[in-house]
């Protein structure tokens, strides 16, 4: 089944490149994540084991200790900082496979050097760890299979939710990068990334000052102080950011360009399930290229059923050569809109090499439960998929606040 694309009416979504919905029924409305416990995310590891259910790594010795980190109302980075403090090690010695939502209950794997230990008693309220054994290596993003979500939407139309669920099961949706990648309620990460890449001092100062996260002790405040101390030297100023934070911010610009490429392709009538010779396809955690028309026909059937997915490169200096045909035209348009050229992309810093990403997101095992005045959605997404992109298909709200509990004051840091 082909996606039935509908333009968005949200100014915020347009700013981050989300120009279309992939489903035709009207949105169900409502408010998601009113409380942190309305959004539960659990990491999944091969063959299909949830982090919250992991009991043991079955290793009695190794270079690293593995823990299940469970948190509520905290960012992953804040939790990692608290783990490092409790273990009396550098925060760089804490590794995790993915960043989880703040306004949520989340369960994920973290690793620390074997010589260190952590107990829940030494951690702030809302952060707990459970030791599960040793590992020969640090946890890595590539080991993560995906995430299971359980999300409550209050005040949504259950009838429309059921209609939208049926369409998503049949056709999936565009695999946009979600809101968290850019910043909520304003896309501050995107603005900072644009300012840094264009060495625009005025834009950088404006973006940081408008950040809802800017406090006297925040990373943003450190950057502002560095700008003053270094008399406007942007490269010195951003060195105040931890490497992982800087990468996340800079990569938000790549994410925006990827979103725009998908939207341009959709606007031009691109068929996201029809494979052509030369198309890159993801199937069973592997990337293959359709070499012949026979390959393309076989892969088209798999893409239409959600078993496989056509891929689009994330713009970066190492992926420009992968853009061909309609993809190349869409990228050229996205770059022109941003005031960039291919030569500019080739000069990007090392964090912006680019990658390959599925163009279609399939929420697997999608279930809908109606509970009085709310609806509970349960589904699984492969690594890299954003639950907020699935949520927007159901709610179709023009208010970004509705996806974040109406932006109620957070319970924790």
C-alpha cells in the first residue's frame, strides 16, 4: 500500500523538515507524555530481549561491568554524570547504546570499567541500576536492536486511533528524525549547528540565549562565557561542550537536511516501496544494492510488506557520492534552500561523515488499548526510529507542546 501523504500545518515541523504526514485520516488529537510514566521505553537486544528483563550476561569476568539503568524524569546524560560520580570515574568511562527521553520511564544497558562499582543507594531519586554481569567490551550503538514503547495519549479519539493504526500497519510512515533531535519547544540544536557550521557569531549567541535549557551552570552558559573570553572565537567557545554533546548538536543539521530530502522526494511523488536498479535497501540488519531489474522486483515486494526498506543517505562528506537520480535532485534542492553547496558539505567536520538510513519507518507489533479517557499505544521500532514520528501520525497536532505533556514543568532534571 502506498502512503497517503498530507501536508503538515505545524510551523515547528516545517522548520525541522517534517512537511508531510504519511497517513490520510484526520488526527486523533490528545496530549501525550502528560506524566513521565505515560511514556515507557525499553531497549531491545538480539535475539529479542528487553533490557528490563535481562538477568545476566553469563560472564563471571571481563574488562567491563554491565548494568541495567532505569530512570524517570532525567536525561540520559544527566544520569550518566550521576553514575560517574557514584563510581568515582570520568563520565567518558560510562557508555550506553542510545539516548532516551527525559519525560519518560526508560530502561537501558550501560557499561563501566570492571574496577568500578555502582549501587542504587548512591544515586539520586529517579535513577536506579541493576548489576547483570561482566562484558569483554563496552556497549555500542550497533549492538542495540531497537526499542519497545508504551505510550499513553490522553483525550484522543479512540476511533481515529484505530483507523490510523490500520493504515500504519499497512504502509508505515516516512522515517523522519524526531523532535528530540532538534530541541523542544524550539529547534535550538538546529540553530546552534547552523551557526557553528556557518561561523555566524550573532546567530550562535541568539540561539543559545533562546535555549529553554540555558541556566548559569548549563553547557549553553559555558559556551556564552567562552565567547566573551575568546572575543567571539566560535571554535574555542564550542570546545566547552563535551564531544558527545557537540556531535549531537552538529548532527541535528544533517538530520534536518535528511528530513528535507525525504519531504522533497515525497512532494515529487517518489515511490518509497518501488526499488530500482542501484537502490540501497536494508533487509534483516544488512544493506544490499539492487543490481538488476530482477533484484529490484524481488526487493520491491519485500519493501511493500515492511520486511525491507529503501534507504536514503544522511547528507555528509562521505555519502554525497551515494546520491543518484531523484535522490541527487532532492539533495541539491535541500542544499540550495539552506544556502549550501556540495563543496560546503565536503568541508564539514569529522562528526558529519553521514550514514545510510531507512526511508520508511514500520512500527512493529502495533497494539491499541482504550482506557477510559485515554489510549495506550504499544509498538517496537528498529534502532534509529523515533517514537515521536509515530505519535505525530496518530495525533496530527499543530502544537508541539501536545507531544510533550503540554510542556508541564519537568519533575526532575
